[in-house]
C-alpha cells in the first residue's frame, strides 16, 4: 500500500517500535526510512504528540498499529496527517467474534477486581482484550521476568508481549529516545483471558499473581 501511494526512496515513514517488526520491514522494502515514535503508555499505540514531534519535511506517511484490543487515537492522528499532508495507514488486529469479546471482557473484569501488586489495563475506548496486559514494575521488588517465571511455576501461562522493541534490533537500531516504549517493553506481561478459561482457571491466575506480593500501589 505504501508503494502504491508513491512512498519510496528519500521518504520517511513514522512507525511504532513497540512490536510489529513486520511493519518496519515493509517500510524498509519500499526504500523509505522507518522513523520511530513513542507510544501512549495506556493504549500502547502511537502517541500523537510523539508522532508530530517526529515529522520532518521528508515525512510521507504514518503507520498506526492497534494494540492488544485497544485502538489508537485515530481522530488526532488523522488530524495530524491532514495538517502535514501525510498518508495515515492503519494496521488492524485480527477480529475476535463478538460473543468471545464479551467473555474476554468478563474475565478481564474478574481480574481487574482481584489482582494485587500489578497495574491492570485501562479498559476504556471499547477494549476487546485481544490480550490482557498488566504492568509489573521493578522498584526493588520482583521484576517482570522474575514475576513471569514465578507465575508459570504456579501453572499459569503468561507471555511477554514485546520482548525487544524494534529500535533495539540490530537491523533497525536507532539512537532515539522512546521512554514509554522502553518502559512498556520492560514491564508488560500478558495474562490469559481466553473464552475457554473456567472460573477455577481464573482463580488460579489471581492466586498465582497475588501470592507474589509485588507493588501494592505501583506509581504510574
């Protein structure tokens, strides 16, 4: 789509570094330069202010990626695109059937009400919980990786959603300040909220997480 729109060598395309390396690879294949902008710490999508700060005279497009069931602030991003004459493209997530979304939301609400010591996700803007992503800050207590190992030992599957931001990968390494991206990569952990989970499964998740203690009221 970028090539069809005339984006190519000499152009810059703003992309997130928080996951989705294939987006950056697609930009590079056109001959354009991928430029990384920081994310919003709540939605994990591109932050409109960070995008605007990254715009130069060579910027031709912005690729917006929706994350974990939260949508980016498209109104602001499209407005930015109109002001600067930029193409704004979206990368959507795989759609989940409505009945499954409802079940995921029920399980997310259960976890929201019972989890302690982790920062639960904000459920605004029609969150569909493609993934239920919590934050496990360090601050001298068990960090995210230690927390994940301990939860798995207790029989709960969990995963680190973004192990390495794209701007840290050797082929795309950039000296760029992306504090929210770095923090999210270091602190986020996806817990299961699949529609197949039983109440006993949900209780196991809560028990496994809460027994670890962690931060009672982690500061944002």
